[in-house]
């Protein structure tokens, strides 16, 4: 269950009653099951998928496996041995790590040499303004996050090793991606979650990552994770919707980095084509089926097509009242004030991928064209545009992370 403990069945996405924290419910084939002793989410999920594959090993049938890790989503939890690898790695702070990542991206050819970088929203304090205790807590949080990614990577390796050992790897397509950009929001702001965490959880620096802690890593580390893009999850700027993706399989171009736009909705058409089957259409087993969106990426991934989408195609996003639409080299974005202008912004993302130059005022014709495309997208998809939705208080407007950090950095370890 996303947002729950990686060590046990402790819930925590939303605590309505801080005295009665919710429990995560795990199901298998629709039935509730207890998690086993020694549970750690990433290791357990990978083992479960391998067990499923083994159960069908002799069937000769193709399989579709969906391995949905809940790491590295908060709460930040990882085995001590993994955390130890990254102790001290993040003690230099946000700006140094951002610069280091930016230069490495340029060296690898992932960014042009003159690429600009978004350095964070002015609402967030700079590293040098934090106290020593706050810096130590922040560095520990990021070390645990890195440990979670490290552990998850090894679990993916276990699945790949199994496929190799059973001689299935060379006939398997693998898609890997995250579901959104780095998460700088705070679940503390939802319902009574803050009260529950401060009362019941031990987020003292040395305890972060262990069972009984419930820590996030905050907006500034999320912004480092989004380098060089603007903002993070819950925003429709590039930092919130652009994610790295890896596709591997027989017949595909190997060792190449492709910069062309693709969308998560393109995965289903791709899988249909690779499997040699089709979408069922408007009905399946007597039940209505939504039309398939997206396009197959097969020709693109094999190097036979320069792009997945034509420049005339419009692709839209909306989450919590924040909106965006991409069409060719152009993109419009809406974010409520403090984070955005409170109006539609216009960017040429081919020239300005980090969305540093809003062209809405200087190119009204293009803005009008893009807004017409947005209205068509809304009509086609049934997207709801609820006035003032983005201004609501809560998770994606949280600005109290550093207040919580100050409390938790000063927290003494709790007796067991």
C-alpha cells in the first residue's frame, strides 16, 4: 500500500484520528493477507513476482508481470546495511549536489552545455541557513532515500537474474519508469497526520529509516532530484511530469538515449503490438471499455521511426487543478500563485526545457492556439476544471516542511 510502512502494516497516508492510525491492508487474489515476519516491501514484492513466475514456469505461456514497488515513496525506510553506503554522501547540501548532478548530465550528453537549471522555489530556505541539527537530519533522510533506490535496484536485478537463469530474458520486454517526478509535498498537511507523526513516530536523526519512523525528504531534496527541471510531483511543470524511462527487449536499439516525447499511455499500445494482439474495442465480456489512448512505441524503439508522436498531436495533463498541454515544441502550464503566475504560461520546451522563460505575453497567437487545443482536450477526455481547486490547503500546497524538520531534528530518541 503506497504511503505505508515498508517494514510492517502500519498505515499513514491520511490519519483522520491520530489516536487510531490506519493499518495497511494487503490483498492477494482479492483476499486480505497478513505480511510475513521479516517483511521489507521491495524484497517481498520482488520475491512474490518470482514466485508467480515460477508457478507458471512449465506452462509455455507468455506472461505479463507488473512489479509495482512502493519504494522509494515516503515513509523513508531502508535496511541499515543499505543506509550505511550513503552516510555522509549528502552532508554538503542541496546546491552542491544539484551542481554535481547537472555537470554529470552535461558530460553524459543528456543536457546541452548551456542548459539552465531551476534552483528551487524562493519559499524554501537555503542549505546554509539550516542549523547543524537540521542539516544532519536532511542528510540522513536523503541517505535513506538513496538506500531505498539501491535496494529496489537489486530486487529488479533478482527478477532479471531469474529470467536469465530460466532462459526467458532474451524473449522478454522490460519497461521501467516512475509514476511522477520527485515528491516534495508533505502528507503531514493532510487531516491529522502531523499530530499522529509527532506524537507516535520517532523521527530523531539516528532513527530515521527504521521501523517506527515516518519521515519525508522535503521540497529542496525533491528539487535536487528533479534537476534541471522546475518543481516536482503535483505540478505540471517538467519536474512533475517528466520521468526517466528504460525499455529493454529483443529487436530494440540498445545503449541509446532517446529524447523524443512519449507518454505513459503509449505503453499499452506498445504491449499490444509486441504481443501480437489488439485492444478489445468498445466492449469486453458485455462491459463497456474506454477507448485506447496513446500510440505504439515499437517502430520508434526499433529505430524505424524518428518520434512517437506527430508535432500536431496535443497531450494534456491535469492534477488537483494544475494543468498543462504539450503540442510539438510548445507547452502551456497552469499553476496557482506562489508556485506559478496563477494564469496560463507558455514555453518553447525545445529551446527552454527548464521552463525559465514564460512567453505568454510576447506570443499571444501561440498561446491562443494552445488554449484552443486545451479546450479540445478537455472536451474529448471529460477533464473537470474546478475553480480554485489548486488553491485548496493540504498535501500539494504544504509549506510547513521546515517547521516539522526543526521539531524532528531536535527530537530525542524515544525509549522502546
